[in-house]
C-alpha cells in the first residue's frame, strides 16, 4: 500500500484509503469533542498537535488556540519545529496534547509520552492514535506497532489516568484493507466493491481481536510519572 501523508480530510467511497479513514476519523473526532467540552465555552484551551504534518485536523480545533509542531518543515507546515521526545514547550502550558499516527515513528515513545505529561496542565488531556496493523511506511523511521495493552502500559508509566484505548475497526476491515493494499492497479475496480462490502460483513462478524489502529486518550494527574512505574 502506498502511504501518502494526509493533507485534507476527504472521504471517498471509491478510494483505496476509504476504509482506513472511515474507521479512524470518527474515533478522533469523538475524542477531540470530549476533550474540548471540558473547556468550552468558558475558555479557549491550548492544543499542541505533535507531528502535525500539514495540519489536516486543525479545523477540529477552531475554537481552541492551536499550535502545530513537527520535526521538520519538509512536507509540513508547523508553527514550531521540534522533537517529540524533547518538546520545546514550557511545562504545564498546554491543555490538550494531540498526536495521530506519529508515535510509531518515535524511537523512544515513552519519552514522547513523558514530555506530553510535562507540558500538560493538571487535568489536561492527551489524545493519540497509533497502528496495530499497518504496512511499513516512511522507512526507515517506522519502529513500532502497538496492542491495546501496550498503549495502556505506556500511558500508565507516563503518569496518565482515565485511560481509554479503542480499536477503530474489527478484523474484517483490517483484512479488507490488507487485500486492497495488495491489489495491482488493473484490479482497482474491485476497490469500491470491497469498500461497500466490508462494513456490512464487519457487522455480521463482530470480531474485534484485530484492528487497524487504536485511538487512545488519558488525563494528566497531579503526581510525578516516575511514581507510577513498577520497581525492578
């Protein structure tokens, strides 16, 4: 499957990425709405989008003070250039840390999450997504795939509470996306058929042991993250 960095959110039922974004975007939008509801309309929260790329989700934060951060300006339009593992952001200056499909490219994801904890104000929220299944992409900077339990452990160790981890789809959609990725161009007419059939089959199957991505959220609690890590 060819990986193209997302520029704008546009769902097209005939496209090869239809099932991917049909599954992922509602999870992202729901998590953002819940996080913003803690602040609006009383005040505009400060949002830090870590690994913002070309900021395809910025419009979802139109009622917030949005700051896009990226590791480079190449193929991206950040307000701030910086490393996710060492954020050039003051401690306790952000209300929401948002990061989607970035954590698998970070060599030390635990450092990224501890930095997110540091820059968040008390009771601030983190929203992130990352893959369970996905082909190699942006090589050689593609390091990890995560289970729901891996995400839970990473966030717990970083000091977050109220952790929620949700798969964005079930096994049928995951397999369908895999098949679409293998189809040669001359079989592209099959893509819309698979796109239409997969959600219907998903409802019949109900298997959630496999997914494409996990959507993760948590809240900063007022304790040092080092106290949450088990000894040994």
